[in-house]
């Protein structure tokens, strides 16, 4: 797997909207966020160009911008400004040869999940499940989230990154044991939607990360069982459970998403560690997808190893 070159002051970053658009005012704030920190910015021409109200331009145009950013020798990092909907429409148009030949920092989450899976599995690129510019950075980019992102983006060869939750946020082992494998995954709904396609996540011998937002508990349960029936949990070496933000159960409020996770993963026979602060909650940890990961659920530890 290719770990991209670290970002330094004065480098050029590309701010892209491969999913949904943002307002011109937010786009300008995104630009200022990086320029104020000493970076040069290449801003997508599509960030404020809504198509059908929820797409940042036509999929072929979004793919063109993404491919151009990977091919541009001056661009060192690609930051997604937000998630949303419709990233899946871009996948077939990605130039994977350009991605393989030009490994760059690529950061995002939520609807960006399909790109992580694609780049990890078909381009052997380590990517970063981390904060997006409009969603997380331009308003109240907290110290934990900033430090976690910087640490993930600056590992040295042979280095070890130990995941730590924010102070006061505990992890919970849902099934004990330890396992090691490449980290794969992201948003649960997107992982489920990729099943049955050539872009589905390969979980064989890997650590599977899941998170989500705004789903009801019954819908989360349905998606978990969908992944189970597809063999994704059986194939996985272990599971990390991130934030499930605003996932409620109106029919039975006392049976929330945490109780569902405890029931679902009880006795699964492999390490499952819940409470990982990454996803749609704040603050947000950055996790390197495609990197070798060791989970000790009983000890509550998660470590990443840059080979």
C-alpha cells in the first residue's frame, strides 16, 4: 500500500466536491481556511454548481476534476469539502492509473466512502477517514480533530500511530480478542449500497470500520444483517464501530443503537471495539484506511503500522 507524501507549508491542496455542493460563501471560507495556514489552493469549479439540487455538477465533470487533481504534479493533497449524495455515480469514471501513479493525501468520510474503498482496493492507496472542510473545519475545528488529522497525515516509514479517543470518551469491547489486518470501511449505508457491485468492500482478513448518521435503529439493524448475510462480518478479522450520530428508535426509545450493537455482535467470535470517535460526531478522529491495523478489543487499543 502507498502512503502519500506528507503535506508541508506552501504545498498546493485541491478542494473538491465529488458528491454534493456547498454555497459560494462556504466555498470561500474553505479556501481561506487553507490559505490562512500557508497552503496554495486549487478550488473545484463545481463546489457551488448544484445539479438536481443534490449533486455538485454532472458525474463526468466531477470525475474530470478528481482525475485532474491526481494527475497534477503540484497538488499534494485532496480534501473533500463535504459528503452528501451521488458519489457512486463517479466511480466508473475514475482514472485508477492516475491514482496509482500519483499517490496523494485524500481525506473525507460519509458519502466519500466509495472512493476510499476504490482507492484502497484497486489503487493500493492509503486514504484518510477524516474531517471534511465545510463539514468540520471552517467552523470550530477543535484541537482533538486537528491533532488527530495531523498525526495520521505525518507518519514516518516504520512508524506506529496509536489511536486515542478524546478525553472522557471511552471505548467499549463488544467482543474480546485481538486481530490484525488492513483497515477498510466507512459509512454503513454506503458500504451496504455497494454490495453486489464490483465496488463492494473486500473484508477478508481485514478490520472493518462502520459509522453512520440519521438512521433509525431498525434501519441500522437491517443494514447490519445485510452485511452479515453477504459474509462481510464472517470474513472480517475484527470490527471497529465509530459514531452512530442521531440514530434513534422512536418505537422503543430505551432500545438505542448501542444496545443494538451489543446484541448484534455478542458472541461473534472476533474482536469488536465500539465507541471509536470517528464519523459524523464532534470531535472526529482521523483513521488511515488501507493501513495495517491491530485491534485489541479487551485492552481497548487500536494501533496503525506504516510499513
